[in-house]
C-alpha cells in the first residue's frame, strides 16, 4: 500500500524534501491505521513499519520536536498492540528527548501520557499512576484550549 501511494508521484525532490515527504506520509498512514478498528495482520505490520519509517526519515532531517513526536507515535502503536516492552522503550525515548531539549507544553504532556499508557499495558500500576499524575500536571500547562481538551480526552482512555 505505501509504495504505490508514495511512489505514484513523479515529482523530483531534493534528498531533504524526499525525507520530509516520506516522514509525513508515513506518520499520517500510521495514524490512519491506528484509527482503524479491525486491522488485518498485514495492516498491523504496516502500522509498525510506517511508524518506524517516519521516525527514521525525521531522524535524517528533522529537529528534536519531530524526533520526540516520532518516538511518541511508535510508543502509541506498540501500546495499542499491547506490546509493553517496545511501548515503554519508545515512551522513555520521547520523554528523554523532551527533557533534553526543553520541549514543553503539548509535547511533554503527551510524553508523560505515553509513559502512563505503556506502564498500563505492562500492568505496572505504580508506574502508570505516577506518570498519569505527571501527565495531568503537564496537561494543565497546555496553552491552547483545543489542545488541552484533546489531551484530557486522551488521558481518559488510560486505565491503570
């Protein structure tokens, strides 16, 4: 699915433009697959691969903001698939990148959300509760109301 969709265009891109196009297209395709209720095994594989591919391409040309968002998305994919070890690994990477680069607001809140969600998948109530509380505190600092509302709705989907 991805190769046909992404390769159909015959536009010439610079290397940087190509990395950005693949990063964005893979991120969006991953998001579409995350939203899908009944995924086939092939779609599950595609979701995993496109999340990693997006992060790879951002790693070539992006900033820490795109790096942490890519790590967040990979963590979400693995959380949805109930695979705690990779979910937690990528949630930790997301949080580390936010902290190292002083990335706040929406992104740090979602880094804590990813940690709480991954700990929930791992059935680690202590880790989940701790990071859910940190997520709530960070969520209060989100400036834009629509972002804050969306974040709050996502937190409600985590059960420690």
